């Protein structure tokens, strides 16, 4: 029997779940789940940052993990004492161990004000040396000051510390490179460094898999484990997730995309845009001057830019929420994300969750950044859609509808089923399908180029007139069976089938790409079909 493996995912609820975070969660989940009965996966919410943490963000992270199917054995919602998995509810425990370190002289109060610390940092910079706060350094503030709440710092040992990282290997930081980190902030809350050590210990975590940006923190954490007399878990640091151009995949990209679009449109006076978006002029000016990359600003501006009639500028997907709203399948996103920085061996790309469990091992994780290739994700999503059963597609459509507002949301299940059947072979994402299928529910937006090419020029009108005459004579109910033959008759009028089909497509949907015509007309209904043809003829 293998020994117990306990992993955890420990997000800070300061925003939505980034796909990079989802990958950390996935690897931790896979590593635990591989160990069948002996593996446990824990979810812990690290909300010690009083200012930036929000309940809304925590709820969003939970919902995204659930959507991805990354279930946890212990954590919020699961089990009885769910609050235990929010760090803000564990202050007594942290304080107990802080007191212990203080009593042993392994931690101490520090009294500098923010301004004093800044000055010390600047002085070090001027002398071209790294600023390291150490208890024996000259110039420390040795007594409490009025109006400055002390922090508690950890007396980091003056010795070399080696981390045996499961992915990066052995790395040593020498004693002279450490600093005495803050472990209790002036607001009385522990810092991340302290809480993470206490919690990983108390939650009996055996393996910590987390982002590479935390690697250098691990040395501090090892120091703390030693001081507290605990054995550290094993650590493995995961490669960064980068864009195709190697830039970091960050929330900033939404702001970047919006700025680029505003520049492209040549907008120099922002008054109008500010008014329409509901942003203050000053905020918008700051945004354009790159003083802020606020995602909320980008989200407000995007609908006013780009192809406004179909929802405006599409922002790059960064968070799991974004991919949900774009209509990616959770199984496709998981498969894709698993391969960003890990390879199962061979050229395999489509790997089911079960196969991931069978194949996953830390050996396959690369040290260098993993590339997030959006084209590959889109391809993969299409593959998953084609393979999915209709029942599964209906299920994911329901989840998609819960976070979006396309007209298909209000359609009957039977209609949704028919639309999914029509688009299954051709869609890349559910959002693309929902957008293209708008014409079933609302008046189509006519694409002027398509109208000109297929209706007003060439023989469009002639075909449309014949189609109208033939189809309005269909007897009995407007069903596929009853319209199949008349439609064939219409299509046979053109030298090529497309010649007669295209004007009909444009008339009913606004452009020349639709699902198969017979199914489309049947679903659209007699009246809508004929009215739209009449309208097109009048153009
Ligand atoms: N709360 C930390 C973060 O979100 C977790 C780091 C860790 O896993 O230790 O980055």
C-alpha cells in the first residue's frame, strides 16, 4: 500500500481563478487522486490579506473548481467545520505559534514605519546592495514609536538552506542571502509565509505543488518549519504559463487589448467614451496612460468597441470564468491546461481525465515556462464537442447559459437539442454557436456584403422569388418531411445547389453561413421563413 499523499490548493481570494491557478489545482488534484484511497486533496482559502480578499472572489473560485470537476476532500462546503479552511478563521492558531516563536526569541517585534523602511531600501539601492532586513543590521528602530504599530519578524537563521524541489532539483541559498521576513502584519494578521507553514503542517500536507513564483519563498518557509520544530512537506514548483509570444499570461492583457482597440479607432478625445461606459473621464485618461490596468474598466469599455453589433471587442480569456463564458467544455480546458508544462509522453494531445490520472507524474513536468496556445485549445474544444453525446452537450449548454445571456438561454430544451445537433459538427465554442444561432430567436442582422452578393446582385432575387412561391405552397405541418421535397425543388433551380441556397440563407439569417438548410428552415418555422424572404425581396 502506498503511503498517504495529501496535497492542497491554496488560492488567495483576490480575483477570479486564473487558468494558471487552475493548472496548479489540477496537478495537485491529479497527484492526490492517483493515490486512490490514500490520496487527499484539500482546498484552503488564503484570505489573510484583509484589503484585497473578497467573499465574492472565494465563491467564484469554488464555483470554477466545481465546474472543472476538481472536487476536494476537505475544504469549504465539504465536511462539518468548513470555516476551518479559511485562514481568516484560524487566527488563534497562528497567534499561538507566533507567541511561541516570540517567547523562544525566534521572532521579534520590529518598529520601523513604512517611510523609514522605504528610506532604508533607497539607501541600499544607492549603495548598490540588496536590501535585507536583519536583526543585527545597523540603523534599526529599537523601540516602539507613536503611531506605528509594530510587526513581528522571523529571526531567520544565519545558515545555508537547501530546498530539494521535486521539479527544480536541489537549490541552496546561503545564510547571507536571507532576510528576516514579516510574519505578523501591523493589522495583527499573519503574513502568507507564516499562515502557509502553520496550515500545511496542521493539515498534514505531504506535497505542496505551487507556482514557480513561490520558489524563493520556500527557503523562508523551511526556516520557519525548523524554528517550529516541524518537518516540512515536499515542494514542487510549477512552470509559469506564458502566451505564444512568451509574455506572462496576466489579467493586464484585457486592458492592453482595449487600449489597442481605442488607439486603432483613432479616438483621442475620451469624453464620449467615458460617458457611454460610465467611467469617469479621469479614470479613462489614467487607463489610457497605462496608469491602471483595471479589468473592470476593460470590461466596461469592450462592448463599446470593435464589432459593437455582436457584443463588441472580445477580450482575451485569462480566468477560468472567461473560458466558461466563451463556451469551452471543462473536460477540454482540463485536458489542454494539463499539457501546458507537462507531457504524458509521445505526441498525445487528447487525454481524457481518466488517462490523465493514469499517466500523470511529476517527472513529466518541465522546468521552463509552459506555452498557452489558444489555437490548440480551440481545436481541442472542437474535438471534445464532436465526441460528446448530445446529453452531455445539453448539460454543458445549461452550465454555459447560467453564466451568459444569449437568446438560446430562454429556448425550450427540445429547441436547444436541435440547435446543438445542427452545430455539433461545426462549432468551436458554445459562445460561437450561441452567437451564430441568434437568428433563430431574433431578427437577423443583415450583412450588407452578403446581401449585395447573394440577393441584390446576380440571380438572388429570382431564386428567392421561386423559393417563396414553392415554399409557401407546402401543405400540412411545416416539418422536415414536408419541406424536404419542395426545398430540393428550389435548390435544383440553380446550376449549382449553392446558387439557390445562398440567397435563402442570407434572407433568413443575415449571412451566407448557416447550418444545413432543411433543418434550419424546419426549426425557424413557416411564418418566420416566409416573412424573412419577403423582407429580403424588398431590399
Ligand atoms: N495563496 C498563495 C497564492 O495564491 C498560495 C501559494 C501556495 O500555494 O503556497 O499564490
